[in-house]
C-alpha cells in the first residue's frame, strides 16, 4: 500500500516541479505567441504554410516554444505521478496570472481592469481550493 502524505506536507521537490511547470509553460506560451506574430491563420492550410515558412525568423520562436511546451509535458506527468490531480491542478494554475503579467512586459499587451478582476477571482479560487480539507482518499501525495 502506498504511503499517503497530506496536502500540507507537499514535498519541496514536488512543489518546485509545479512552480517550474508554471514558469516553463509561461515561457512556452510567450515564445509561441511571438513566433506567430501578426499572421492571419484563416485556415488549416494557412496555419501550416506559416509554420513551415522558415524564411520568417520569428517562426523559430514558435518552434522553440512548442518544443519547450512538449518537454514541459513530461514535468507535468512527473507531478501527476506523485500528486492527486485535485491537488496539483489548483497549485499549477498560477500560470493564469503569470502569462498576462509576462504578456504586458514582453508582448506589450494591454490587460484591462475587468480582466484583472477575473484574475483576482482566479487567485481567490485557488486560495479557497488549497485551503479546503480533502476527503479521506483525496488530496494526497503518493510516494
């Protein structure tokens, strides 16, 4: 039988993997967005035409982001192998906050007040979820 650790005793290694997952996800999203630039993707064909246009120097940013995103998948699988999804996913949702902040600085996007309110509600939801007590067989870390 597996040894089960309560959510409040989340191992530092797992917590750091979740943080790394969010930071890597944010980086990958920014690279893919920058790599797509202002292209108009009206069809699947235009999408693939753009992605295979290696004459466009920005397309390498997209491919780098996609590769990083795929590699991040393996970090997430490691996290899920050790922590229940109901514990991991709320902790990993800080990318919902990191991406708009990074988009302001790196992509010069405008984040309007209503969107900030929505992000604040997400943070509040994360707080409520992480503070809730799991049932007997939920919210556990598996070693």
